[in-house]
């Protein structure tokens, strides 16, 4: 594994326990719903970080223009250059 791959793994490490957290919420939801007269949703019990939407990100992505593609290519080349300077790749 390369050192730059470690950050990707660390950023998604919390998702390893996602199924366990979903299961715990479902059990809590069933218990709460059976003892409540109100209509509940599982998200009323707890909202997880992976469910929350970021309002800064658009929900519908726009098509990429050729300028967008060129900008992304330039950023990728710059990142590659920085990683080579640090001896990572």
C-alpha cells in the first residue's frame, strides 16, 4: 500500500461499523414505535453522519464542460508533481 492511500482508508474507516449501527437503530426504532402513539421514522431515533446531506453540494450534478475537464487535469498534474517531490510516488 502506498502512503497516500492511507488517507482514503482513514476517511472511510467509520463506515466499517455502519451495519451494526443501522441494526441498533432499527431495534431502538421498533421498541420506540411499539411504545408510542405517534408515527416515528428511524431517523427520528438517530441520524448518522453518512445520511446527512451537505447543503453546499448540489443534489443534481451539472454536465462537465471542456474547461472543467482541463481544470481537473491541471489539478491532477499538480497533485502528482507534489507527490513526486515528496517521494511518495
